[in-house]
C-alpha cells in the first residue's frame, strides 16, 4: 500500500530519514545530529479484552513497544481514540487512564490526542522517542551465527480469541493481560547493553511472520526450535480446538512459502506460530559470545529469555525443528 508513496519521497532527498519507507521497520527514524535521532510510530486497534482499563494499558504498551524495538526511549505520546455515540463515557475515561498510566510507567508523557466517533471503540498512541543513531535496533541487523532470543511467552492471539468466543478461562485471560501489559523497556535496554543490533517485536504477523521479516532484511535463514518456546496458559488448549482469529489464516497463507516444519510438528502447533500477537515480546539477535550474558540480564530484569534458534547465511527461509 505504501509503495506508491516512495516515488514522492526518494531517499536521496531525505538523507536524515535513516529508517522510512525505503527501509521498512517497526518505526520511522529521523536523525537530528550525531548523537540524537527521533523515533516516530503509531498503533491503535479495537478492544482485545473486556476490561476498559486493561485494554488501554495493553494498547499503550503495544504502541510503546515499537520504540523499544528500535532501541529507543519514549518521550511523549498522543492519544488516538474512536468511540461510539451512546456508549458510557466512563468506559472511554478508563481506556485513557489505562493508557496514560502505562505511558507514565514508561517515563514518557501524554501530550494531547484526537478522538472521532466510530461504530466500534478503538484506542492507541502516536509515540515519539529518542535514540542514538549509531545504536539502533533494526530488523535488518541480524548476522549469520546470531542466536535468537525471545522475551515473552506466546499465545495472546488464541487466548483473546477464546475470550471473544466466551470460551476462555479467567486465569488464562489474566495471564495474557499481564503479559500484554508488560513493557519491553527492560528487554530493549538489555539488548543495547549487550551489543544487539537486530531486533523486532512480535505482534500482528505472529512469530513466523516477524521472524521472516528479520531474516529477509538481514539476508539470513533461521533454524528455530518448537521445544524452546514458552506458551501462555491455555494457548495449547485453545489451539487444539482451532480457536484462531482470521489473521492467523492470512499469516499462514502468506508466510508459509518461507517456512518448513519437521514432520512431527502437528497442525495446531504450526498454526500457533502464525497466530497474531498483541504487545508481544522482543525477538533479539545476539552474537554467540554475548547470548548467555544477555539471557542472564533479561531474566534478572524480570523478562523471559528463550533461546529459540540461530541464523545462518540465506534469504529469509525458516526451518522449525521439534
């Protein structure tokens, strides 16, 4: 959809835009000087949980995550909200409060916003962050031999879809909410401290979609292990019942051309790897000599640190082993 715009903004005319339409990534990056670059991103979506406050917090954490995925720190955010006529305005207040408290937790500030009337509630943020232009995390920063580390359990897609279908257990929903509400700040800081240059966050394209993006832009193939992955409570149960959002099937239809599974991996297990995630963890590519130290730092900071695979020279293919 954005390809026609690239002709209007040729890279040669906008050299300060070091990540933009020509270099697809988690956020745009505009260099101010040798020490500072502005990160800009936006994300919003309809409710994924029933609780208004939790929805606001999750949507804010999800939007802030793109700044962390680029190696930046958020400075300020602008609210983006859509809300139906006739719905209790207290719900909107709670959504905005959940988002605002999550932004404050990130050390940033809400600086304004815009609201429109719509048939369905929607909420998110436009976030501005700051990073060092020579210390960015990018999707294309992975190198052959790098170890892949994931910082959150997977499964938010099937759990929230089960909730929408009134088939989710409360404990499973609570665990998913806690995961989706957790900021990726500590993970990003740990990655920078250990010299990581390749990273993304796991959201709507699922683990395999975002892993392929990294592999393709980094000119590597990936070998990943199913057994190394951690799953939220209930994820396997709902997957075996095929309680998936439509996005999973779209992700599978598109990204499967680059993926090969071991014969022992069942269909429901494959589908989970394509399942869209909300406010997922960071997928980090660490040099072999730093991977163990990074995992220790992540765990000490309260994040998971799953060593899920490694990169080798290639063109974006992914092999999943048991």
